[in-house]
C-alpha cells in the first residue's frame, strides 16, 4: 500500500474520532419463546419457516432434532427450554428457525438451528446504553443478561451452546443444567 493511501486512511480514522460520535453496535434482537436474545448480525446465516425436526434418539427435551438445510443436518434447539430445564412447549404458527453459525471449528456442527417465537429485527445500540443486569440463576448457555433501550435481553454463550448441542445431538453428553458448587 502506498504512503499516500495509508495517509488517507489515517486521516479518515481521525475524522471519525473527531466527530465525537459514539460507534453503534449493530445486532439482531431475536425473540425466542420467552426471552429475547441479542446477537451480532454476522452469526446469523438465515431464518427459515418452522419445519418439524427429525427427532434424535435419547436427546434432552430442549433439543428438538435436526432439519435439512443446504444439504446439511442442522440440530435445532429451544434456548428457552435449555436455560429453564423445561420442555419446549407450544410451537406457534409464527415460529421460525434461525440458522446460526456455530463460531467454532466444529466439522460436525458448523451450524445450529435456534427455535424462534417470531421474526428477529435489527437494532443499533450505543455501548453506553447496554447495561449488564446479572444472572443469579447462572443459566447454562447465557453469557450475560442485559438491558438496552428499556428492553431486557440475553447475550448467549455461542461456544457453550455449540458444545451442548453437539454433545446432545451425538449422544456424548446431554447436559441440561450446571450444578452450583457447595461452600
């Protein structure tokens, strides 16, 4: 790259800083059955209409089974059932499945299917408007509970979710809840 090009980039960067504008985080607010998840837009591959997943033998209640997507078997799970240790519950006509990139180098499960209660929508959040609220339950698969723009949401732990779904789908370790250590 030429010095002239490098100089332009530095100038452009300085101009952005000089404006005093706070950068915004571009995310998706994702309605699950009971919770709203907050995820970066780059982990979303596609949203598809709900189709009944093919059941997986000996799967925990939160793992619905797998669907066929782009010539792959994608395991579909209910985030709400996973964190609450409950059954999936009613699936409504508005239900969808979001195909997520797993963010791991998993050759077995490069994508996950997340059961949605409705269509996701984009949100732009200023970092100072994102407030951590804590997770007293220490829910499995939850990275942080937050509020933004007077809305509560969960930032999921995608690495942990990929691990859990992979093990549940392939029968290795169907964990559904973390046990609290005794003092």
